């Protein structure tokens, strides 16, 4: 098995509502870490708030996705995320 030490992820998927800090707060922290500048950051949430979306996009999110209610929507999002990693953002 190859070592992944020193490798960065192709994508960081953040839930907006986390117990300790919001996805927006994590994006702000990541913005201070230049090693993550080229890593795609996607936020997903149950909220369709334009305020949350705008804030996340301003903080460097590639996309803000509202969580789907059905399996077909989850599959479509999973495919989009895989395509981002395979093809780059």
C-alpha cells in the first residue's frame, strides 16, 4: 500500500452546520493555509440560504450544494464530486 503522507486531498467536503464551527469558519481557516489553495472546497447544507451560500463562495468554496432528499440526488452529487477529483475543478 502506497503511503499518502504529504499528499493533499483533491477535494474537501464540508457540512455547513458542524458542532464546533460552521463550514464557513473552516473555509476561513483553510484560506490561511496556502497548501490548500488549489484544493477544491465544497460545502453542503440543508439550508438554501443565499446568505450562507454567498459567504461560503466568498471564502473560497467551489460550490455550495443543498442536500438532496432522495437517493437519486445523492448519486448525482457523488458523481459531480468524483468528476471534480478526476477532471480537476
